[in-house]
C-alpha cells in the first residue's frame, strides 16, 4: 500500500479539525507556516535555500523551517504539506524532476517524514499556490481559473469546472515549458524556446546581462545599479527600471510583452474566468500583469477574452495555505479536491 494511502486510512476523520504545516520550496527560498483548521497561518518561518541546492542540504533546511513553525505554536499538526518547484509523484513522495533545483528522483517525502515524524504530502509548488488562491485568495468561489507564478521559473495551476487538473502523470500546469519561440533559447528542460526561457527569473537575468555586455554604454545605469554586468539580477533590473533608466525600462517592456503573448495562448486553451498572476518576478514587474491584461482583452478569441487578469491576493502565503489544504485533503476522501462554485 502506498504510504500516503496508509496515512489516509489512519487519519481520515481527523482532517476537518487538523492543524497542518504548509511549506513552499522555491529555487532560492523556503517559507512555511502552521495553519489552523480555519485556514489561518498562526506561525511562520522563512529560510534561504542553501546555494549548493543539494537535496540533503535543502531537506535539512526545510525540516528546520518546519520545526521552527511547530516550536512557536502550541497546537500539534497532524500532517505536513510541501509545495516544491518540480514534477512530483505525490503517492511515493518523490520529486521526479526539479530543473531549477537540479534534482532528479529524490525521495523528499520519506526523508522529511523521518525528520519530522509526521506524514508528508508533496505537491508541485505552483499547483499549491493555485489551490491557496482558489480557496482563500483571488480565486475564491470560482470554478475556472488559471494561476501563473513567475519566479525563478514559470509555473501554473489550472482549475477547470471546479476541479484542479492533475494530468496522466501529475504534471498538468507546466506552462513555463509551453513554446513561445520555435527553436528559440535553450531551456532548463530538454526543449528550446519555452516561455520560461524568455520571461522566468533565471532567463531575464541571463538576457539582461547579455544585452548589457553588448551595449555597455546604454546599460551604464543598470550596470551601476547592479555593481557589475555579472551581478545584474531581476531585482537590480527592477530598481533601475523604477528609477527611470530607459535601457532597463525597454527590457522590462519587452519581457512583459513576451509573457503576455504566452498568457494569450494559455487563456485560449483553458478558458479561465480569472487569471491570477503572482510570483516574485511578476510582483517586481507590474508590467507583466498590465501587458497580459491588455493582450488577453485584445488578442484572445472573443469568448476567452472575457477572462479577468488579476494579481495574486495572498503573495507568499498562497503556497503555504495551498500546500496545507492539499495535505489536509490527503487525509480525507479524494472528492475534497473539488469545490462547488
Ligand atoms: Zn522548458
């Protein structure tokens, strides 16, 4: 019997009143929170991902983060939910492939369970974010929504007809790896020209550095803001653009237009009522949201073009609440994963 099934049969019935730890593991940071039965975060912790991104070191850091949440609150959680940037086998608790952490087939669930002495439920990070926004944030009450997160990578969660889509092998929502340019830039996945390879955090960092190297005179202000070409980051680009640097502003507009083009295709494909845009890069560059809003209105097929494009309401809490919700649902019958709108 898979270990999550054991958890499910042993713990069903306790789910409704369960306190749960939710954690969100990205490529650079880990946030976790202890969530009460009403979906309120009662204690939280945040840590950096170790620069090596080695599975063992990251596991230890996640366990520390979870332990800190548990130590600062009196109630005892019954399960831990972890959203992590990658393709997940939730039944075995295995991270199959996490390109931005450079992991393959790592059994994070069992390792964390050993460290925390609690059952652990793993999910894709953006799918957890989508669930958080769906139940507690900008998607509340809707039956059809698309949640897009632009951080180091680009991911998505898709709710259609009141169901969170999972797919044949649990990887629905890898929208960062839908194609933007045939034969284009090399991606971290085996493909080329993916949306993420143009507008994700790692990609805009590479592209901004390359442009600055090519036109150092025009990029003077950006280079000064970053300290050196090799130290240009999305944050430095954001600061220079906000300060009015024309070179940086033009780059941001270009990246935002490319993002918007990708969103048009996704809205045509999934026909959401609402598109929720979040993640550290999208929050730093509001142009992503603005361009997407206009592009959906003007570029989508008429019925799909009615989709509203809105910012995330929960920010970093979405991943915590969504992972906690999914973990709590793993204790109860499977139908808990759908919602009436
Ligand atoms: Zn890709």
